[in-house]
């Protein structure tokens, strides 16, 4: 789970462009990615965005609200990769694109990736997760009707999600658990193919 830069470094506005709400969001995303939650404090975010704490409260309610908005924005890249691939060549293309984007995220933004995983483990996943899984299940209905799914669409979507989370967690913890000499990108690709083989009839 075409890869999309999850933090949109090329496409998103730079700080100081006059969009204060977006400046706060960008500052939070940058600091969460580089410093983690501990470094993405209200003081640091407001300083980076060039505003005062009341402005943050005005737009996001509190620091937790801004952190959640930053995490939600980050996850949008995965959702966009899935939907873009699906519109181009169907659900399997979307699954592969979303998987690839997830893993690119893990390697390029490990701190932010860990925060997303923590949110999911705490039962507070990014707001787009449920919508993406529901959309995936609906897209898989066509395969179900053709008799090529081994499980119903909803369960298939959940199993894909579980496998993707496992791959993501492994990727961000690889320094402590990876076997010497292992080819991680090849292993991650193999895991996706094993997962698809387990879920789809041939």
C-alpha cells in the first residue's frame, strides 16, 4: 500500500504563505516527523508558524487536535495512492500502490510512521482509515461476485489491513529485528504477493 509523498513536501505550501491554518498544520507535520511528539510542542509549532498559542486554539482547539489533524493529513497520501490506482486499473492496482506508499512512508518518515502506528494501536486511527477500508470492501465486491475471493469483501479488506500494518511495523523497527543480509524491499514485496495469493483464488 505510483507512490505519493505522504507529507507532500513538493506540493504543499511553504510556511508563511498567508494561510495561517495551513502553516500550523505544516509546522506540526514537520516537527512530528523530525522531532516526534516530544518536539512538536505548542511553543515549537507556534514559533515555526510565526503565530501565538491563541491562534492554534482558534483553528485546532488544542495541541492534541492539531496533532490529530497532522496525522490525518499524513494518512491521506495512502488513501490517495489506493484510490488513484483503483481508478486507473482496479482494486489490485490500488492495493499494490497503497502498499508501496505505506512502505515508502515507513522508510522516508519513520518518526511520523511510528506516531501513526501508535494512534492505530491506541484505537484512534486516522479518520480516513475506516473510509478507505469500507471503500476497499466495496471495490472487492466485483471479485466476490466473480468467485475469486476466498473470504467475503469486508474480511478480505481487514486481512489486507492487518498484513499492511505488520509490514509497516516491521519496517520502522527493522534496525532492531532485521536479519543480517536480508533484502527488506524484496521481502516486503514478497509479503504482499503471499498475502494476495492467500486471499484470491487463481
